[in-house]
C-alpha cells in the first residue's frame, strides 16, 4: 500500500470514530427532567448531554413535549423554579413552565 492510501484509510477511520456519536446518540436520545438537589431548580434536557444539570427525576421521555409536561407537573412540589433554557424550550413546545 502506498503512503497516500494509508493516510486516506487512517483519515476515514478517524472521521468515522469522531462522527459516529453524532449519528448514534441523536437517533436514540430521550429527554429528561433534572433537579438540582441544593436549589430545587429543574431543567429539561437531552439525556445524552453532559453535564446533566442535577439528578434525573423520573424516567426518560421520548419527546421534549412529554418531558416538559412532566416538569410542569413537578412545579411547586419538587421544582421551585426552572432554568431559563428549560422555560424557553418548553415554551416552544407549547408548555409554559412559569
């Protein structure tokens, strides 16, 4: 094999390794409600995003809207407030959190 062919193979393998998480995580990603234990501030986020903004409350949901609905039900009992990102995300899904 020539040097150029080896470089091409190495480049293709490297690109596959670097880009494979983008394809696999987006296909199976769920949405979770997280709650910061010290402040009781909740968030709605993709379960694969890091860092999680607190402990996961409940189970993963298949859509943002379902996670937003679950977060809204926790208002007052477990969630004293919500992160701005969660408020905006849920508003776009038709679920006002405030």
